[in-house]
């Protein structure tokens, strides 16, 4: 008989601990890439100067507005499923963003990317909580936090 939750071996939670910060990193790197390229994007798509800020903050605004709903959705459909869905949405929407011919389409894609990134923002910690045995959970959460911090420190230097 296969062991159930809470009885994983030593290597059981390690892939989870290493993979979840990568999903979270998308929420930081994705908006950063657009913001770094905003002058070129705004010139190429003829973005009005008063709308550049909205374009840059659309995904972040959407994440902030929908993070609580994502938690409820994770409870309803499952955390792993929501995490996978978030990764798929962000990937597809970013590919479509690269094909943008105008400001309106790119703005809509940024709002959709924000919805996908919402799943990647809070789900990693919740998934870690249910995937790692209680005795190992503090170390796993510490590792996740340290990996998040090291990425944010590396980005700011």
C-alpha cells in the first residue's frame, strides 16, 4: 500500500521547496520585463503618455484586487490545479502580448496576465503548507522565504 499524506520520505518535499519559488518569481519578473522595455513598447504601439502608467501597473493592480478570490478558488478547484492554470495563463497571455498590434490589446493582455499571476502569488505558500509534513514545515517555509528574498535582493542590485 502507498503511504498517504504526511508520510513522505526525506526527498519528498524537496522538489516542491525548490519549484515553488520559481512560480512566485514570475510575479516579480513579469512586470519588470515590461517596465524595463516600456519606452520601446510605448513608442511602437503609440501608447498615449497618460496611459503608460496604467499599462505598466495593470498586472500588479489585478493581482492586488484578486488575491483573496484566488485563495477561495484554490480551495474550490485545488491548489496544484490552480498553480498549473496560473502558469498556463501567464505563458499564453505573455505570448499573445508579444503579438500586440495596439495599446488596447496589450492592456487587456496585461490585465489577464495579472489574473494568472494572482494564482502564482499566494498558492506556493499554501501548497507548501499542505505538501510538507508538519515537523519539516518551518524549515520548508524558511527555505521558500529565503529563496524569495535572495531573488528580490539579486533583482535590486
